[in-house]
C-alpha cells in the first residue's frame, strides 16, 4: 500500500536527476516540509483537507525556491550540488527543531477509521487507502502529462538528452522549473502521508530519502517506470522480510537486493548509461 | 581593487622578502617533495605547525579539547581527501572505515578479552579498516559518478542496520563503552592525537605530491585518458581507497581511545561521513592540508567558539555550522584554505 | 564578490600570521620546557573546588521535554537551597548543559564542567548510553555524580560491582534500576489480572540498553504468577516507523496486554497505530515520550487508555508531602502562556530535584563538599542519608549489596514494589488527563480498559 507513496518520492527524485543531472539530497527535507506544513495548518484549526492542499502547494513552492535560489547556481558541479543539498537538509532539520522541537508529533489523519481484513490478518486505516489512491492518481496524472502534452513531453525529452531537447527548441530553464515544482508537489503529498502513517519528526527526511535512493538505483536513475516497479519491489521485499525474518529485519533484505542489482546491472533495471556531457 | 592588492603586496612583499631566506632553505631541502613556497606561505605552514604543537601552552581547557577532537577529524578529512578529493570518486561511506577500526577495537575488548593490550588491538583494528575499505571499494569502484556515491552511501546504511542485528557482539544502539582511554589528562591526550595527525599529514602530502597523486588527479580529470596512457586506472582507484583506509583506521582507533567506547551515532551514521566531506570541502578538496585546516576551523568553531564563547544552544549551533558550510560551498567551492594559500602567493613578493 | 574574498583573505591572513609569529618564537623553547611547564599552563589545569561557590553541573537532553523538565526542576532545587542559606555556607550556582542525548556531546560538556568550570556536583543524564559514556571520566575525577534519569542496572553492576573504590563517587537517587522496575512491572501485571482477568502478555522492547531487564527477566517474573503467560516477545529497532507487523504479531498471539518499552520518537506512531486500528489489547509498560504532559496533543488524543510507568507519577498524585509543593512551584514558574512544554516536571525532573536536595542534606551530614580530600566522608554520608523527596523515599544500597550506591526500592506490606507508579490517560471533556492508577495507595483513579475491547 505504502509502496505507492514510496514511488511518488522516488519519481520526484529521479525526475530531477533526469532533467538536470542533480542528485537532490534535500528531497527528504521537502517531504519534511510537507508534513510540518500540514501539522502547522491542522493545529491552526484549518480543516485536514485544506491543510493537505496547502502542504502540497507550500512544498512545491519550497522545491522551486530551492532550485531557483540555490541549485541553479551550482548545478554545473555535481559534487558541490549534492553536498549543498544535503547541507540544506541538515540545516532544515535544525530549523524544524528550533521551531517545532525535536519530539515527534502525530498528524491528524486526513480521514480516520479503519477496517480489519480477516483474510490477511492485518488492519488497514482509511488513510492508508487514501494514500494509495491519491498516489496513483498523481502518478497517473504525471504519466498523462509527460506522454500526452507538449509541456510534459519536453520534460521527457530533456531527461533523454538535454542537448537534443535544446536543439528542438525546448526552454531548459522552464523545463527544470516545472520539474522541480512537480517533484515538490509529489514530495508534499508523500510528506503528509508519511507523516501520518509513520512519524513527523525533524529526522523524518532521512529514511524516505534512503528509500528513494534505493528505489531509484534499482529502477535506474532517470526512469519513471523503473521507479514505480522498484518501489513495489521494495515494498514487497519489506513485507517479505518481515514475514520471513521477523519485524526487526525490515529493510535488510532490500539493501541486499540493491547491492546485488548494482553489481549485476550497474545502471539499474530500467536505467540508461550515464552520459558525461 | 587591484591597486589595493598592489599596495598590500608592496607591504607584504617586504615581509615576504625578509622571510624568503628561511623558505629558500626549506625549498632547497624539501621543495622537490612537498612543492615550493614563498616566505609568507612558509610562515603559515610552520607557524601553524608550531601553534598546533604548543596549543596547550596558550589555549584553555575548552579550546585544547576542541583541538584534540579536531585532530581526529583532520585525519578523517585528509584520508577522505586522498581518495575522494583526488580521484573525484566521492565517497559517502568513509564513516564505515573509521567505524570498522573503532568497532574492531571495542569488540575485541568486549568479546574476546578485556585485557587485550593496545599493541594487539591497534594493528588489528587498522587492518580491519583496510579490509572493510577493500570490501567496499572492490564492488563499488566498478561504478562511476553518482552511482559510486550512492553505493557508498548504502554501505553506511548496511553497516548501520547490521549493528543492531548483531547486538550481542556490537552492543546494538548502546555500543560498547568499556574501552580504555589513552588518558584523561587534557595535555597528554592532545599530543596523542595531534602527533599522529601531523605524521599522517606529512605522509599523505608526500604521496599526493608524488606521481601517484598526479595519476589520481588525472583520473578525476579524465579517466579515459589515464587508461589510454597505459595506466590501469581501476588499480589506482582501489589503491587510493586502500591508502585512505589506513589513516581512517588510525583515526578510528584514536577516536575509540579518546571517547572510551563506540556507538553507531559517534562512529557510523551517515552524518559523520557528511561531516568529513564538509570539512574537506570547506578546507579545499584535493590539497590534504586544506582538509586539515578545515577540521580545525570547523571543529573549533563548533565545539569551542559557538559553545564556550557564544554559548549557543545545540540546534542554533548546528544551524550556524551548516549555514556556514553551505555558504562556503556556494561562494568558495575550492575551499577557504586554498583561497588563503593562493592569496598568500599573490600578495607575497614577486619571486618568479 | 571578489572584494569580499579579499577581505576574508586579509583578515584570515593577519589572524593566522599573528598567531604564527607569536607561537613561532615560543615554539623554539617550548620543547625543552614541556615538562617543567606542565603544572602551570594556561587554563588547562586540574579541577577541584577552591572557590566559595557550590557549583552544580546538570546534564540532560534539554532539547527534549524530559531534559527541559529536569533542568527547570534543578533550578527550583537550587533556588530552594539558596533560600535556605546555601550548601555548607557556600552560595549555590547551577550550570546546566545540553548533552543532546549523545555520548560524545555529553563527554564534551562533562569535561568542560569538571575540567574547566570546576563543578562540585554532577546531576542528571537521561540516556543510559550517555551515562555509560561519561562514567569512566567522572570516576577518574572523583567528582560526586548523582544519576537521575537513566535506569540501566549495568551502570552500577558493571562498574561499582567490579571496582567499588573507583566508582564510589557515583550514586543513583532515582529512578529505581530497571531490574527492580521489571519486578514492579510484574507486580502490576498481576494487578491487571486481578482487575480485568488479563492473562496473555506480549513484550515489545526498544533495542536499547535500558530495556535489557524487561527483555531478559520480565518474562520470567510475569510467569511466576501461574495465571499469567507471556505469549509474544520481540524487540524493535530504534528507527522502526511501521509498527503494524509487531502489533499484528501480538494480536495473532492473542495477547490481552502489550507491554511496550519504548523511548524513541516512534512512540507516538506506535500509539496511534494501536488506537486507530483498535487492536484488541491494552497498551501498558513504559513509554518515555508518553510521559509528556503534552502527549495528548502530540497524538491527537489517540493516547487515551494507554499507560506508562513513571517515577513521580506525572505529578498527579501526592506520593509524599513534598510532591505537591514541588509540582505547584514548577507550575507557577514554568507553566502557562508562552512557556515551552513540559507543563509538569516529568520523571527526571522529580529525580533531579530530589537528587540535588539529597546531596545537600548528605553534605551537611558529612560537613564538607570538598571531594578532593574528603570523598570517603561524603560517600559515607550519602549512604547513610535517608531523605524524603518529591518522588518518594530516598536511601541507597551499601557497598556490599547487589546494587551498590543505587536507589532502594520501597515496598508495600505485600512486598510489592511501590515506588514505580503507573499512570493512564483518561478522558476529560474534550481533552485528556493523566491519572495515577497503580499502586493502589497512590491511585487517583481506577485503571480502565479501552472501550473497543
């Protein structure tokens, strides 16, 4: 279920890499911004649904600000970029601690309630279902956007070949800005759900980021399809390792698979060769 | 602007001239190995070295302690630099190497024999760092660019996850706190850290200035060309990782005997790797001494100036710390100390 | 841009140069003088009193509510000491340091407090790892250290138990160590059985030092009561954020009660996962985040019906005649508009407050606070002092016991450990309220079962 949310995170991460060659390690921090915006909104008595929209908008804006205010100026140097973005993440962590304190808080679910699945022996909250549905709608919309509309196609084209896209008259700056906005919005959606289903704390950026890493590497950097499939693979592996090895081994299996895939297929399942331009 | 520099350099040039004889003696003796410098640069290097060696005589408790910690981090940052800075293969996994050494020491003492002497644990631990280094390097160096960075990042995650899984040996989240410290005496402890650091700095500088360093840098600039010249780039990449693992191991051992124990937060977590990178980048990547300066600058700032002097709370302190690192990344991406060095070159007398 | 560069460069240069030249001159002779100077250099001297202010160093994660509550409580204790004329005629000063919950940071601040500020007493440390990280240093320096937060018994058994002489300056005045807590918890399990007929227990513990006793000895202690059985046990990694699998397992094992021992940030998620899914068991044990008086808000009320054990009982029950005056003083000073949480002292607050006043009393009895020359007298006085604190009676185990220098448990007439009370969140109009539900002599309300069971 939550795999769909993981896919959202990974898609945002991988799109940014695709169009700009930027490894945005602050992607997890954007998720955190989403969750905390929602927290601030709901504790100011804004209804959950409006708070959700607000969180998405704010995160998208933050993402764009990150690009236009920082990454744009340093993206020519990949090392500096990923160092700078991780520093941004760490900086935001401290700012969140100053503002909200370091103790985690619990988000008000967008919808509450639960159903018990007798057959599977587990319980599912409605908000989990909602996360699933919303994530798939978002992914579907993105899919439509990048394959059926000109604007969207330019993003896809840029991620295939920056130079080729430029030659065919694509405005690179615009494409990048749009990509960061979309990635930010996705991170905002993911932030609210991760924050509700897991925890909302100043450290919450790290594990979604690590997951996005793993998913993206397995799926292939730059591939949207790969991200979705890898997200489900990882989701399945997590469940499987809980079943087989017990709950304390969550995550170990996926790391092992990751290493294996990297060694066998260094560019991931659906990746393309990294071209130095 | 340029006239200001000119005026400045007429003044400093004179100082430089007066120092030149000293520098010349040095240049004649060692210039071939370490590179030549002018008078001001000579004073910077040896003045700093002298300042480091005499710190307990002019510093107070907090400052000396911060410098003790900085010495360990300088070792980490320099070790990171000889690998990542020089070859351009940015490793996010160096905390695993120091962690391997620290954990080996602690686990030997905890699981094998508490009486084990340092004569045994220290070499074994450094060797462990080397082994782990090769373990990480061999598979991951097949990858390039961001993929390499990602897999080293994952290496940290794997080690971090394995620690609680084997908590009967590793002590889990608690770590193991039963390691003997060298000493609690602040002065002696300082020298325990700073002397190995200076030795490592000298050795690494020597290597970096040799042909090996040149090859490593060529790998960063153009790996294909290196291969075309008949040099096996992969061999040198692995070599640089191994070369980096050994001082990482030494640093890890120093850290474990400084703090008297290991735990994942102090040794393994990816934040530690990022700190090493931040230090190295701030000081100036691929210069060995830059990271050394970066370590003293950042750690003294964080552990002494912002705490003991400015008396800030921990989150504000880290905010300032990271904001500063970010500023350096954006505005002085070659590193503060490299700028300083070339600045001295510029304002020093015209000697060439 | 270029201009800026030049500025930083110049100031850097002059800065470095100045230091460089000065020390360069010094350096030549320094080598020869190293040994002779060692005694009298700069600020790097050896510590120890020498002033007429009694300095207390307080250590805690003051970014967390637990640490902040403790820091404030220490302030109250110091204010009280000042009002009563200080300690041994000396003025009292509190130096509070943030350990950040990390051993390395704690080590730094502790060495500053002892080596540079020359404190006369150390109080605090919440995280067991932190306590263990600094304990060797503190033992080395002989400065009296009162542990008021962490409860890991190994802190005492692995140190005092091995080499009492070395560690005698370190005592714990609260909470009772977790071996004893486990025993108290087993007593509480029997109480739940009497009350509601609960029989099957599940134990879920953080993978951390402080839960060791609950993982190792609590199952056997529970099963000593032949009506009870432990049907499920597991440990949770500290970065766990999905608790469904753990709770599913407990439900599959037909647990009536899950005793969870959790101190990390996931506790709120744990609670809401349990409440929103209406898992069919009661949630008991120890939840450190759950001790926060603000936990109701942090979990949006999903903490209703969950309990936690905590010394001080959350400040809602009159444990001794000092409890309420202390809680009221705290609330007067630190609760209200614009004040950061916690609105009650929390358990470490009780213990830090008690610990400082306990030491002051012991120091009066010893007639000295000069630990450099009279440590034995101070330690003897501490071991002989009986003190009524806000959280309960304080007296310490002696050198030859299982837990030297550790807080003695109090027991009621049935031999049940009584100074480790349990609190539960109850409904109070739209909000929630903490009630003490165990032991019976301190209870302010009866334990209730979640309505969905």
